[in-house]
């Protein structure tokens, strides 16, 4: 039978919703999902390996990647570039393996333009009050900054309409179970399987 | 928040693939999925209760249901009518509960016409050789009858293209897990949740 392609999964959601925590918990699980390795211009920290934690690049190399359209998405944070190399993603799914990107909302929408067949999952806070609690709980932000972040969060939640799935992050374990179910269900989608089974009907 | 509607799940597949076994195993699991109750003109057997095992009807009553378009699908087997009352299905999903129908391929396609928003799952044998084994294993059919059944099975497998999902029945427990994942994933679909979350963004 024809080998089925892997899935590109994109996990996104408003800042503070817990994307990193959920993705970290998913990594602990026994799944075959692989994790995308980002390219960055920031210096490697102790213990970080090139090609495992990040692909470490000079600014010049990174800018060349941008120019040559080799990044699914990229952004600049605190003077350093971060981005997702398209080749790594393509190789993984062509080998039949699933790969997940954990990414902020704007980046995810850029990935959708290049990879409309990806599976886009929006991680959702149980309520805006709870999201506010999580943002407040992070540190010592002023009321003004918190309000600005909530305005951004509301705009980001509005982006939900561009996603395939919405997963509520009420409890990390439940969110992880939902994501695992989405992966299983996507592999059962008829349009992904029809070529595989066409052979079954025609050859026999 | 607005209450989400339940799902209509339709489990179908070629004769001999094991629909009954898989549906029976799913019933043993702790899920909130309810099972559709069919209407029939056959006489109740000992221990069968009206409204639980079947809705028992006279031929006259059943034919009136057909006329008044009250059945999602119906068929006649060995002189008795069997069908799925549409009201029971609608009431269940309007209450926010999921309901599953286990049904042969032709019936499932009729349900799709009336209920395009249903979730249609095609149960698939691991191979045609294995399906043949299962048909042969059933009893003492002649080679000729077995070949006829295999021709029908191949035509039915071709109907797979009208379904949303394809679940391989390699092992009953695995097939049940896949169906449960499909139910979870369908509840996470953005288009089912958008109304619920719209309120969250607008009200807060």
C-alpha cells in the first residue's frame, strides 16, 4: 500500500494560554509526533546542540534564508531572529512522520498560507478571566500593561476562525488528550486514505 | 455559554467487516455516546422492551412513517421493515448528546442526504483477503455466493469516498479507540465551537 504522508500540526493560541506547557506535556507522552527544530541567530546556551535544540545561524545566514523563502515563518525577538525551516518540516512529513510546531498566532497564520493542508489547533483559555489570572500571575506587570495584553488576547482569540480545531486548556492532561485524539482522527480522514485504499480495491 | 449540539455518528462498512462487534465493544466503554433505537414491524422477542430495544410498530404504522418522511432511512428484510426514526435522533442531538447509528452502506448514504452535517465513519477490513476469511468463516456458503459477496463488498468499499473517516478494523479495541478519538476531535472542530466562543470575546 502507498505510504501515507505525515501531518503538519500547528499549535497556537493567545500569549499566556499555556502553549509551552501543553507542548511539553505532549512530548512526555508516547506518541510518534516529532517536534520542529527552529533556526535562530541567538548564541547557543550551555548544553544546546545544533540541529537538536536549534539550527544556529549567523544573521547573514538567517537573512539569506528569509530571502530564499526557506522559512515557513520567522520573527525577530529582542534582537534575534527565530524561524521555522521549511525543509525540515517537509522531510519529516514526506518520511511519513507527524511534526508539530508551537507558535504564536501571527506566525501560525503565515504557516497556513504556505501549508494550507496543515492541521491548525487553537489553544483556548477556559475564560478571559482565567487568561487574565495567568497573565497577572506571571509577574509584576502594571494594570495598564495587563489591560493592553488582554486587548491583544481578545484580538488573537478572534483569529480562532482561521483554525481547524479549538482545544480548551482547562487542564493540561485533558488538552493533551484532545490533541492526541485530533492526530488519530486526522489520520482516519477519508481524503488522506483514499489513495491507499484505491489500490486495495483495484489490485485484488 | 451556548450549549453545543450533539453529533450524529454513522458507522457503516461492507457486510462482514464487523460493524456489530465494534459497535458492541464501543457500548462497553465509558462514553456519553447514545445508541439509536430503530423502528421495526417484527414482533418483540422475550425480554425486549418497546422504546429500548426497538420501537415496535404495525405495518400500517410503519408505512405511515415512511409516507410522512419520519424515517432517516428504512429497509425491508425477510418481510419486516426496519428504520431509523428521525425524531429520536433530532431530540438526542438537540439535548447536546451524541448518537450513533450502525447501518449498512446504502442506508448510510440515505442518511447523508437528510443529515449532511453527520459524521460518517467507514469501517474497513485490513485487506480483501481478510474480509473473504470473515465471510467464509461465517458459515457454509458456496464458492459462488462468496464470490458474489466479495463483488458487492468491493462496490461498497468504493462508497468510502462519500464518508468523512475511514477506520481500519484490524483489531476491535484499536477500531474502538479510533472512533472515540474521532468523537473527541469532532467536538474540537472550530466550526462547531465558534458560536460558543464568540460570546466569550464579545461579552467580557
